C-alpha cells in the first residue's frame, strides 16, 4: 500500500503580529516538528509548510500542489506562549488554509489552543477533525483510522468532529507521562536559515527553542492550559542534553530558550542537568520561565547559573499581595524580592512578567507594582493587561462582560475586554508610562554606577547612563498624561 502523505503547518504568521515582526526574534514551531517526527516514526511521509515568514495563507497553495497530501494538519506550537494567546489574526489564517486544503480533497485536522477552545467554529470553517488537548497520540490513532477506512471515531480519545451535522467530542485523553519515548523534533523539515539570519541581525547571536517538560501543576486562575493541562511531566536530563548536543552540532546555536511553563520543577532535575551539561565539550547560554517561590532555593539558583542560565522570567505579576492572592498565584512579594536578589547574586538576569487590570486592582495596587519594579530593577519587563481565556476561573468570572470581542488580534493589542476599575485607555497609557519609568530608573542606576566606578565603564554603560537625559523627561510626560486621564475619570 502506498504511504500516506501528511502536510503539516501551523497558524502563526509572524507578519500578522506587528510587534513580534518588529522584534525579529522568531522561534521554529517546535510542537509541529515533534508531531511530524512522531508520524514519520510511524511510517508516514511528512512535509512542512512553515508559515512563520509567509505573507498570506494563500502561500499554502503551491505546497498543496507539490505534495498532494492525503492529510493536511494545522498543528500549532503549544509550547510557545504566542499560540496560547489565541489571536484572531492567526485564527482567520487557519480557517483560510483549512478551506484551501479541503477544496483539494485533503482530510483537514487541527490541533491548537484556540481550536481546543472553539472546536465547533473550526469544524464549521473547514476542519474535518479537531484534536482536543495534547495531540501526538490522538493524531496517530486518527490518521491510522482514516487510512484504514474506518468511519466511527467515537473510540478515539481527545477528538471533536461533525456527526449528522452536529459537533461531537469524545472523552478526553490523558497526557503522556514518558516524554523520553517521543522522537526528537523533525528539525530537518524547517529551513533554519531565515531564523538564524534574523537573530544574528537583531541581537548578534542565534537562539533555538527546546522543551523539557509539559504541563504546570500550579493553579493561577487566569492561566489557560488547554493542551498540556495541570499534570507535570518531564524528560530526563540525559535525554535533554542529547538534544542540545544535536542542536549544537547541526545548527551551531549560541543560546537556548527552554520553553517549558516551569523549568526544572522535579526535585533534583536541575542539579543533575547542570552536572551533565558541564561535562560536555561546549557551553550554552539559556533562558527559562520559573516562579519566585522556587528560586528562593540557593542551591537551585547556583546550579542554574553553573549550567549557563543567563535569564529567568518569573510571573511577578503584581507588587500587591492582595492581587497575587486574588489570582491564586501562590507566591509572595517577599519571595519576589528574595529570588530576584539571589539570581543577581549568581549572575542570572531576572525578568518580570507584569499584569495590570486584574479585577479588584486599585490605584494603590498599581503604585505598589511600579514601586516593586523600580526597587528590584529586573533585566527586562513584559507588561500586559489581564486577558481572560476559556477554561480559566478568571474567564468564568468576567465572561458576562465579554461581548463581541473575546480575543486580541495580535500580541500587542492588549485590549481590556471587561469592565474594571479604569477604562481601557487608562491601561494603554499606564503601559507606556511604566515602561518609560522603568527605563528611567535603569538609566539612573547606570549613572550612579558610572560615577561610583568610572574606571570600569565601557561604551555600553556610558550609553545607558546618558540615556537618563532622554528617559527622565519622557517618563515625566507619560506620567502627566496618566494623571490627566485619572482626573477625567
């Protein structure tokens, strides 16, 4: 029997996300490459249409004509936070590609955070099947069933499809526990050159992405986990180091982003990984996501630093304990302070995710957050407004307020879509002010260091110190605009 061909793609178009296009630091679709590797391991011919640098969904047409696939699989990268945002620009692109593939006689299968939440809509827009949650095993069972001519899919777990014109959903599938059993991602399918060129052009080094875990057991009530859920499963340190070695040999990357929700939560994992990576004949710099309460462990932070960790993003979220508690965050302001100082002690750059606009946040809470940022001076900050996604406690609390708009169009829209203490215009201006104020304080700190240790200064330090003359008036202007809005409100 002739092998069936699967054309994989994903729905993230970098050009449709202006902020990310401007940054120019894209990562290949890791989840897509993993699914493709799994299907190839099981005897299928696989190909990839990588949408990352495409200009429109219509560019899939030549790929459909070239490969004449039996199956067209839109399999989003569930490790990348940008796909978890369920942006409407990408949703429309997925609909367009589904229809094009359907018109050519392909069986269309979709697996993504957005389609898991809105499977009925995807089925009405051209998909034959939507995979609910973690996708590799469901995809394999489904494709095997279709290839064998089966028409009853009710026994396949984690699946949605139309039956007699109505959307039906099968029982959910348990997530995989043995992640080492998965093949390494099908890196040969992706053209690395444009990724590498953009990284080198924009920051002077090349970074790739790697996943070591799936899931997150913590219960922050605004965090959606439609793909991997709350169960935390981990690859072995040996398996991860093997992939890093391959990536280093094949692509010569300088840096890694460990795209886990929480890196190294399993007791002893980070220490063993650090030991193994130090035995290799190469060094690697990397960034991770973690939590403040985990990073108060000095041995853990020390092991991360020894392994090459240079940047840790934590969900600081707010400088108000009241708001952290309302979020069910499970961390304290004291832990944010302690972990930040500990990371700095070992040469790791702490970075903060900050969230404004959570229900119940008042001006005092906002001021506490700004004060925390100014005191701790993280390496970077990422500011957002609270964004309700289906499947979360937060969404259930505010869904009555969600009218026609329930998702952002791109990652920089940051529209407040529910009624809150202040209107959306206030949070837009707050975002501008906090960024300028943060850079002002960074510049002031650099100026103080320059004055204190002038002989240790280099061009970068001098530039940052002198930027105080730009950011001080800029922050003042943005603060005046914010005050003006407060008076109007």
